[in-house]
């Protein structure tokens, strides 16, 4: 059996025609209908030599494209010398076979391109296991297409002779065995990650989620100073990375950057990367990063929420972060997004615009609000005074006696931290909005 990863086809460095069938009611940006596919194939290293788009209510059941467009595609393949055709649609196995017979060139659908990108970008052992599982589950139902690719390139089975059903069944059994092995390995990884995430319950956690290339890694670098990969490519990040973030006037939290999403992300890929997204499921707060300069920003928001809900993430703890506002030409576009979605903030991670405001809002959301407290303690209580410096905003300080042995501090602090103050030899009072006081310790 050939290697299911890419024995049947390697998309990099191929001359390709891009094709797609779109429902006119679901495609507001008709001129840019293939823009996202262009970004995907660019990341995969494909050379685009032509495009063909059709708007119809549903794809043709046999060829995806209608009869007339099929003839246009054949002519375009001939005149451009294309080596393959890449569809923005997810094709059924029968559609893929019919298209290949019609144009006599390899046909690649959207899922195959995404799987190819993930396979190229996977660096860690976990990511490689996840991608291999997704590929095997995807290609299992497409073994006949894989064999026709091998026949075309002389893959060792003799010109003009198709593989017997016996060989296909053998291949399916081998794939099923490998799928079982990968699922067992990933279950072990998921259990280990669950224990790791659960072990952080005493620390506040924030996860960055969002569409691929929305600027999550750039934002993580801006917030934490972490040396993380920042590239203008789709799916530059596949592995979850966690860094410490010192939130001003709040304290330290753990910030995680997760794999990006994309429209029509293959279901098997979402299932395989479930353990990677464990951080998002257990986070105290989600920062949903959106490329506000993208005309399809609203659809991208919907896509991300849909995937997050599919893996069991509570989206009520989400803050929508409209990023790249420095690249937005028409501010009304942002106004529309803010009207449609609650809990939004505008920033530019690249220029640090709005970063301070974002930090303040995160502190507010994690703390459940702030209160002003007044406490009196020994001036030599260095541990408490240092802790207050990290977790509160000091408003006033005075000494209660001539020897300066007791200090009185008035500060603004998150409600979340009030009960965490070491109260030994310390008097604490919470000041409410009416300037009255209540002794709590």
C-alpha cells in the first residue's frame, strides 16, 4: 500500500487551477470568493495559473461544476498547462473520480489542501500523530482515487490494470489498524494534557482562539514578550503554547495560543486536535481574536464559534478582540461588528494600540470587578507588601505611629484577590461606593 499521507499526490510546486461552486445567497464577497483558497494554496506552495467560479444553489451531484463550466475547465487546463485542479469545495469520492476522468488531471479538494498544510507544519510528536490520524480517516474512503493516482504515475501496479478488491480490502484493514493505534496514543496524550490543565486550577488561565492568521501569535508576543513564531501564513501555529502574562494591577495568569480555525475545517481534523484545544475548554477567559480588516470577518467569527461549540467550549466566557484596526480603511465595518456582537474591544497587536485597555478589561473580567480596600499591617511585612505591589494599585500610604512600625495602605484590588490576602496581624476594610466601610477580617 502506498503511504496515505501524500503517495497519491503532492500539492507543493504544482501548477494549479482553482475552482469553486458557491451558493450566491451565502457568498456576499463574490469577487473574492476564492481569496481564502488562494491563501491556503499559497501556504501549501502551489502555483496558481487560472481560476474558475460558478454560482449555483447546489453543486452538481456528478462533477460539482455544471456541464457548461466543466467544458470551460477542460479548456482552461489545456491552455494553461495546469498539472492539477484545486476545488474550494469538499468533494465526495465519486465527484473526485468523475472530475479526474473528465479533465485527466489530479483533483484536490479543500480538505486535502488543509491536510497537506497541517502535515507540512506539524513539528511535535503530538501534532504529527493528530495529522496522520486525520489523513488516514479522510483517505480511507478514497482508496480507489489513491490507486488511480498511483496508476497515472506508474506506482507499481501496472499500466491499465486497476487494483483488485482484495488489495483494497487489505489496505483498508492496514489503515484501520493504524487508526486504532493512533487513537490509543492520542487518548494517552489527551489524558496527560487533561492532568496538566487540571493541575493549573489554582492559576487563572486565558486562551487565544480565532481564525487562522488573525494575529493570535502577534498578540501573544505583545502581551508576554514571548519569542513565538509570527508569520503571514495560514496555520503557522499547530501546537498550543502557554506563557506567563503579568496583567497590570491584577497579577500573573497563564496565556495560551491555540491552533487557528478556517471555514469548512475537516471534521476529522477537528476531532484529532481535540486534545490540543483542551486549554480553551478549561480557560477562565477566551480572547477571540478577529482580523477586523478582513471583509469576511463576520463569517470567520461564526466559523470559530461553531468549531468551539463543537468541541464543548463555553463561549459565554469570550471577549471578542477586533485586531488589525490599523489596517481598516472603513471604520463603519468595525461599528457593524460591534453592534452585532457584545463584549468587543479594538486593538492592533502589531502597533500595541489598545493593548493597555485590553489588559484592563481582562483584569476586570477575571476578577469579577474591583474594590477599594484599606488595610493596616506591620511595615516589616515584606511578603504582604510585595504581594500588594504585584496585585493591586496603591492609592495612598501612611504610617499610624511615630516609629513607623505600622503602615496603612489604601488600594484598588480585584475582588478575586481580597480573600487571598495574608491577614495575620493585618486589618482589612472594604470601601463601598457610598464611602462606608465594612470590616471583613
